[in-house]
C-alpha cells in the first residue's frame, strides 16, 4: 500500500494538465463516466469518459490493457480512486487508431 501511495504522489507531482496537454497522444482531462471490467480476458477494462469523442474508438471507449498484473492493479486503483473522488483523468493513446492505453494520469 505504501508503494501505491508513493506511486500516486509521484504521478501527481510530475504531471499537470499543462504538461499533458502539450504532449500528443493524450486524451485531455475528462471525468470517468463508466468503467466496465467485465471483459473477456484478464487485466483489461473499457472506460468511457465524459465529453470525450474519438471517431476511431468504439462508442468513444478507451481500452485499458496491461499484461503485468501489478501495473494493471496500480492503474486500475488510480482510475477508480479518481472516479470516486470526482477527479479528471488523462489517458495516453500511443496509437489513436486502436484506442488502447497503458498509461494514465490523475488531474487535480
């Protein structure tokens, strides 16, 4: 748990909305509208963001897919914490045509 707190604090300190907005591939800050973890395989989830629109994404959903169990659990916990706290998140989409993310940041 201490590692998770340290990880979350590190993310909060080093990433701000201004820095992330300048980088290509980020969705921009949005509130999470829906988290669907009932997908067909382990370590993935579908996420819908309020106000997010991308014509290449199915139903404007982002697919969070991470093979490493620990990293997936950390990011999923961050995402759920942001959802319950009403914080905005910013997902990184390295290839905007497939809407798969392996990184996210929580925005203050």
